[in-house]
C-alpha cells in the first residue's frame, strides 16, 4: 500500500481508538456515579432502618407503660361509682337534716315541758 493509504488506516485506527477511549471513560464515569448513588442509597436506607428500629423500641416502651393504666371504660366505672357515692351522701345529708329537724322539735317540746313542770311546781 502506498503511504496515503497507511496514513488513512492510521487515522481511522487512531479515530477508532480515541472514540473507544472516550466511550470507555464515559462508561467509567457513569459507573462511578452509579456506584456513588448506590452507596449513598444504601447509607440512607440503613440510617432510615436504624431510625425506624429506634422508633419501634420507643413505641414498645410506651405500649408497656400504657398497658398498665386505666382506659376509657375504667374511667367510666370510676365516674359511675363517684355518682353512686354522691347520691348516697346526698341521701345521708337529707336524713341528717330530717333528724336534726326532729331533734330540734323534740328539744323545743322538752323545753316547753320543762317550763310547764317548773311552773306547776311553783303553784
């Protein structure tokens, strides 16, 4: 082959190698980007799992505390018992008022009887 053909072959080969090199470098950069993204994704995923586990442990602790405390039904029973005691105390107060009134009447009657018997003893 003559010299021009060899130059053309050399130029084509050089162009081909340059193109291959460029594509290879771009592929390498893309692979590094993908690897960096995958590493970042794995790191963030692990951090999220760690936070989720932490929240799960905190929730378990709260559930253990809440399980021992009264619920709405227990409070309803307490309020019903308070109403019953209040009614009983109200009835007792009413009875005490009645007894007080009767004792006052008896005291007044005894006072009149005492006055009557004292006046009868003076005659």
